């Protein structure tokens, strides 16, 4: 067949549904072999165009660009075809001397239509890893074995054979090098949305991601049902969000925390004195958002936020008096006395708890052990927003009064879990 002739495909049977399974299999195999052989033939043309130069022949800067335009492919797709063609076929240098193909044995099997593009690329990649010191005979032997194996073998068998052959050719392997430690890749963006919520997006390297996942998993387990009788109906995402809040609380409470010295001060909350006392109305958070006065009252309890209290005329009355802060010594005493969240039935340990003012400081409550109790974030909110009450008993230990619907007699209760553990 001349170069200008178009290959004629065999005629398909009129009714394939009448064909038996062997006839279908033979037909599929026949056309597959023809397609592969035709691809190998195309490669010979592309190698010749590469030798002559696509710019001189057709005005294109590269053979890849010309073939991409001809075949309707992307530059990347066309480039893969041209690279494969140059590797399997002889080309010519600028002085006209012939350059032998990189993989002649693989080219012979490809011309028979017995090997596809993916296996060709796999063999070429293996041949590129052969050490330069290898003799031409050993290199040819390696390629022959891989090419012949590619007639019937799959990718796993070829990969295994290539690994064994490379180990035989270079038993010592490459000289080991001590890689420079990679700089950890960590990205985080925090953006406020128009509705007042915040978007948190990040990318963590493997080590930090594993540490973060371990913390989130440990702190996002469903809450055991305590004596308040409230089961944990939070979704997994909600539990993980609360675990992240616990992580921030722990970090903020660290004595070495920059700018806070271990106090739980985080952001400024501007609120009117009357709103702070009654818990009604709203407060301004860092001059960008709003929160309810009840939430501000709870947050200020353990100085999670620094209150800026205004009088009726809008004049600042108080900007975070230091005497309201729970001192490190008081915090240690609270940890020893309560052993964790003091709410009946709660297992949370001290490091995950807030120091709650039983008689709120806005109402004249003092910051001393007789007016403080450890509460986890959930039970802290329950005390502020629910019907449970907390008081200090005559023995100096906190006790909790349940709502009337839970106990008509409202008998006081205590958490005995931490003391049992002690």
C-alpha cells in the first residue's frame, strides 16, 4: 500500500446481534490490533515531520502544534503522541545523519498492533531509569523482555518485571541523599460573611492535619447524657465545630498566650449597663458584629471577652477591670476543688471548662472561690439560658438545683464523678 492510500477496514456483518460470542471477541480483537498498528504507522509520519521541521513544512512552530490543529487535540494530548512517535521511530539530526529510535524492540511490537499506548509509555518510563553505565547489550535485553511481555501482560506484571530488571542492572541503586526538610505547608483564611457568620478555610500538611484530626475526634464525641436529661442531638459537623471552640478556649487560656497572659480575654464587647444586668438587648462585638446581651453576659463571666460597659449617655463606665479576672492561683484552686465540670453527671476535665461567677460580677458578684464554679461550655450555657441554678453549699462545694419539671421538690444535686475518680 502506498503512502497516499487510505487503509480499508473490513466490512462489518450486517446483523451483529446474530454473531456468537467468539465471533464478537475475534472482531473486537481484530479491530483493536488494526487501531494499534495504525497508530504505529501514524507515528512514523510524525517522526518524519519532526525530522524535517514542522515550521519549514507547514509554518507551525512545533510538530505538536501542527498535529494538535490537524487532529483537534490539546497541545498536551498531541505532545504525548509526538513524544511516543519520536521514541519509537528513527529520526534525522540537523546534519542529516540518522538517529536510531530510543526503543526499537518496543516499536516492532507496536507495529504489529500487539501493544497499546499506555503499555508503551510504561516501558519507555522504565527504560529511562536504566543507569547510563549499563552496556548496550544489557539494555537491549531488558527492552526485549519488557516489549515481549507487553504483548499479553497487564500493567502490574510489566511494572514488577521492570522493577526486577532495574534491580539486576543497578543493585546498589542511586546514591542516597539527605533531603532538605520540606517547609510545612499550612494555609488558613478567616473571612466574615454578610450574615455575621465566619468562613474558615484551610490546608494542612500531613502532620498537622493528623494532629488536628486527633484533637477534633477526641473532643467531638457525643456528650454522655447527664442529669439534665438532655441527649446529644448535634450532627457530626456541629460536634466538630464545638470541638474547635474548645481548642480555641484551651489556646487562649495558655499562660504563654501572646496578649492575654493566660486570661480568657479574646475580643471587645460593647454593651450598655442596663442590657448587661438584665440580659435583654444586644451587644456589639469588636465593632463588626452583634450578639445578644445574654450571650455577652455569659461570655464576660469567665472573661472570654473584654466588656466595654456604657452608661445611658454612651460614656464608658468600665473597660475590663482586672479584679474580675480569675487569677492563675484561683484557677488552680478551682481545678483541685471541682476536678472538672461541676454539673451533675458531666465528665469534662478542668482544661475544657470555664470559671463561672455564681453571682454575676455585673450584679456585684466577687471573683473569689466562694463565688466561682467550673463549667464546660455546654453546661455554662445551660446555667445562663436554662432553668437550672447553681449555688454554693455550706461546705464550700457547688450544688445544682434542677428545674421544677425535672424535680418538683428541686432537691440539690452534685457531680460525684470527679471525686470518685480522685
